[in-house]
């Protein structure tokens, strides 16, 4: 059985910050934090039609996603990325959803 999950994190840019700043912080978050995390598979960062953003992260399991989320709370690099987002820091997991991956398709 496939235990993979996809994490969908809705992101609204905080006032006074730019998309360029968000992308730069996203790149640093990827390079210095996520790439080193056990269970990480891949990540896509997208801009939605309404101007908000979404982080789409593929994990080997929900347990991996949860463990990394806890580590992210203490990460300086993650903190710089999260600081560009408009959300209540007391409700960090608000706007984050985990979906079971049932099947994946690629052109082949």
C-alpha cells in the first residue's frame, strides 16, 4: 500500500512584502531545510488565479510530514519564509491540508 501524502499549504503574502521576496525565501527554505528532511519527495510552489500561493509538498508518509512540520517550527530558515506569510502564528497548521495519494500519472 502507498502511504504517500500530498501537503497542500495555502499562502497569502503578508503586506509590505513582494512575490520576489517570497520566492527567494522559498528557495532558501528548500535548499537549506527541506532537502535535508527524511521523507521529502518533491515540492511545487504555485501562484493561484486569485493571487495567493500554494506549496504542494509530496511526502513518503503522513508521519514524515508531521515530523518535518515540528522541525520547521524551530528552523530559522523556515521562520524567515513563514514571516512573509499572512497567518496567525498560533494557528500554523491552519490552511494546511494532507491528502492521501491514491495514484499518480506521468506522460509515458
